[in-house]
């Protein structure tokens, strides 16, 4: 399978070098650059978000094909409510469409869709769609796609600590971890942020403790499977010491 998938050399990366036994298990993606992508084309920002949502579908399908276990994609942060109403409404409309596509089996047919973040602030119909999509895809066996919506890393940690206290648990790294949204997922090995920004922006703060970070100038709507290959190859060249020597 890898021979077929990884058959060409792209952007000076020989993809045959990718080691299928050392893939990042869980990749976090900050889907940045949608607004600039649209601006460059003289189009409204929401056109960029729409294109970004299409990119996410392609990347999810490809990640599934090559055996990535989980992706967490930052679709809407707790701070994104500060954006103009038209943009927020546009992203919410896209989210409805995106979830409906998965319900109709139009997204990656093998992906398991889950949503992390405080969904209680979302419109009721979106909350219902989330539940239906999670249920509809729950028996799939492919990549888990976590959509981070109304998500913030700091509030996730506060929630986890409060839940542990409510359960009468001692506060330890393990007990906090057991109450994070990502508790059932493999550790985050790699965080990808396109568009030239080098910030973590309240994304997977706890989970990124030992994640490798990969930045690039490419804007998210232009991000291709070749870019994912580049990020994976770069990840495989890192010397991960987890604080040891
Ligand atoms: C950051 O780019 C992107 C966002 C805040 C929204 C990301 C949303 C999507 C990709 C679409 C919705 C997702 C789904 C799954 C339906 P930016 O707007 O900050 O770009 P800029 O920095 O160039 O302005």
C-alpha cells in the first residue's frame, strides 16, 4: 500500500523515505490562513473557510489511507466568537454542511467524527447534528477526526480538574488526563500550523507537552497531501527525548 501511495518525490521530499512504522499517531492541525487565502483572491473570508473545510476532507481521507490514528482539527476556538457576526455565522453554516455531508456518507467513509469543546454554546440544531454524526460514524474503523469547536486548551484543563474534584479524585497528571476530551486517543505526536504563524493559540495545551511542532508558510486551503508527507517526514527526523538524554 505504501509503495503505491508514496511513489513520487515532492518539494524535495522523497516520500518513499516515510517510515510507516513511525507515523505520528495523533496529529493536531491549526487550520490557519483561510482569511489571507481569500483576501489574496479578492473574496470574502468565508470563501477561505469553505476552501479550508474542503482541505480538511482531503487530508482526513489521505491520513486514513496511510494509517494515521487520529487528527484533531481546530475549527473554532473559544476566542473566535469575537470575529464579525457574518464570519461566525458563515463558519457555523459550514459546520452544518460538513456534518450533514458526513451523515450522508459524503466525507471519508471510514472516519470516526467526534467534536471536542463546549458544544452547549452552539445552536441546538448544530448540537443535534453533532450527536447524529458522532453516532452515525461511531462504528467506522478509520481515522478519528476530532473537530475542536468552541474549544480552548485552558478551559479544557479547568474542566478536567473540576470533573476530577467532583469525582473525589486526587489531582494528579493521570487524573487530569483522564478527564480531557482526548482521554481515549493516542498522545498528540505532531502539531501542524500552516500560514507562517508560530503560535499554539490555546490549542491542545496539555496534550502538546511533548508534541513536535511543524510550521510552514503554506496557507491552509492550499495545504496538500504532499505537505502532510513533508510534515511527517520532518517529524520522523526529530530526536524525541521526552526530557531524557
Ligand atoms: C483560521 O484562519 C481559521 C479559523 C478560525 C476557522 C477554521 C475553520 C474552517 C477551516 C472551516 C470550518 C471547519 C469545518 C470542519 C466545517 P484565519 O481565518 O484566522 O485566517 P487568517 O489568519 O489568514 O485571517
